[in-house]
């Protein structure tokens, strides 16, 4: 039997974590190939993150530990959505004020005889 280095309780020889405190057992090795075995970037998740950013953010947090490449795809879609939205907002803001300013100048030109 082994003993936990954190709390000192007795743990099984094959244990990966201590049941009492949750710390990793001394000498425990978690095989990383089991966790990331089927992880690959996903274009579908990137498109989902672009068109539905809230779902993309949720999928990022769901997949970030078990499938980090898929999580990064979701985050990429959300990031691209944010950049496109900011650029479109700035362009529309500028166009609105160009049209609004032109409309105001025409409006005041019609009233020039009254001033």
C-alpha cells in the first residue's frame, strides 16, 4: 500500500488519485494518449462558433480538457465572428453618419432663406 503525500491516508497501489483528498498519487502516470486519441480540428465546430457564438463558447468550455483541438476550433469561429462583427459595425457606423450628415445639409439648405 502507498500513502498520500498530501493527507497521509493509505491508498491502493494502482490508484491514480487519493480518494480522501483528491491529490494525485505518488508515481501515478495518467496516459495522455487516451484523452486526446480522437482529437482533431473541426471545421464544423468553427462554423458553428461563427454563426452561433454562444454555443461556440459553451462547446469551447466543454471540450477544452478532453479535446483541445476541437475547443480551439470553436474559439476560432467565435473570434472570427467577433472581428467580422466589429468591422461591420464600424463600416455601418461610418456610412450612417455620412448619409445622415448629407441629409442634414440638404435639410438646412432648404431653410437658408428663413435664417
